[in-house]
C-alpha cells in the first residue's frame, strides 16, 4: 500500500501536519516524534499531534538530519510540548551551532512559505508567520545505538551519504523504518530522486543496509509511506537503480558538456525540476542539492 495522506498509517503510527514534509508520530505508551518539517507548518504539526495524543505529550523528537525542511519546526514543537527532548547526531549539533548554517536554514525556511501555502489541503492562514527558531540538541546520538522506551526500542542507524549527519531510525517491534533521505525519494510524478549530497558510495551502501532490514512500513522524507514488505522491497530496488542511473546520466552529461558542472546542473534541472507540475521545493534549495550531487560525481569523472 502507498500511503499518501496525513493521518493513521498503521496502529499507533501517524503522518502529521503536511504530507509534503511530515512529522511522524509514534503514539505508543511512550510517544515520540520523528522529523520536524517546515518552520511555517509548525502549527499544522502541533494540531495533528494533539488530536492523536490528547493530554499526553511526546517525549523525544528524533531528527534524521538538520536540513531546513526536516528540522524547521523544532523550536515551535519544543515550546508547544514542554519537556520534549531533541535527539540527533553529534554532527547535527555542530552544524546547528554555526551562524552560517542558521542563516541558511532561516533563508530557505522563508522562501518555502509561499510554496507550502500552495500545497494540498493547506490554508495559508494556518501557517506560522515567524522565522525559524534556532535550537539545541538535548540527546546526542551515535550511530548504531538504541534507546529503550518501555516495551519499544528505537534503533539508531548511521546512514551517511545524503549528509554526514544523516541517521535513520528503526522500531523492530513494529518493523517501522524512518529512513527519510537515506532511502531516496519518489516524488509526486513517480520519479525516483537519488538523495546523496556528500558521498555517492556511502549513500548506496546506506541504501543497501536499510534494504536488508525486515521493514513493513517505510517512511521516506517527503510525500509517501510504503506499507507492506513487498512494497518496501520494490521501493528499495527502484531507489538503488535510480541512484545508479543518475550516476550514469551525470557521467554522460559531463562527457557531453566537457566536464562543466554548471551546464550539467542546468540540463538536469530542465529534465526534472522544470517539468514537474506539482508544488515543489524552492528553486534555490533544489539547485543547492543538485549542484552538490553533480559536483561530487564530477570528482569521479574519468577516474
């Protein structure tokens, strides 16, 4: 099953706020959140979480990485759910301490407001008209560790490749995998987008590592959740192939454009971003990510 809405996915597990960039809620005996989405959608996340938990509060917010569309509402959620602790990698903590990183998150969050207002089922009046709030990390996680919450275990898995700080989370008792950008992403056109930004080889290794888990629910970073072991396996097969195909395409274009990264970036943008009729990420953010991928692969060109 392909779950493409907000609401209940399986027992005790929910997509909240905005399917474009959701906050995932595990509402067991010890409720926890995964991801913090866009800053401007903070109120939407908060309302959905309250509608499920009532008077209960989430105990921990687990971040996979600290890109603006995955950590944006963290400050708001900390204020809304007093006592919640934020967990992320030590690398994430170092990034958040950098003034230039905070400025970039603030700028991209501001650019996203108008686009988020166009998303399905979003009333612009429900968006938060305030800047991204900087925040600190309360629990610094190391890769390949675990946190016990009563009868639930959160396995922390280091999955670099998209970013250096990327973590994934697995709930073995429920076979739920929150992989987000470590898994790649199928967009609303049905195209698979490889999400490596810093290291292609590490990204593919992380993909294969996650694919080996017996997951029955897979949460990608945007748009969709996959439910069912077969559906999850098909997703991973397609995502790995998409990464390999993208690498091959970039190498072809580098040959065609005599190694010019910028010409390759504009060529791929024309094939992907410009032809996508749906609401999509700000062009500046798209180009930052695409340029990082092409630049990385250009370093492997003709080697």
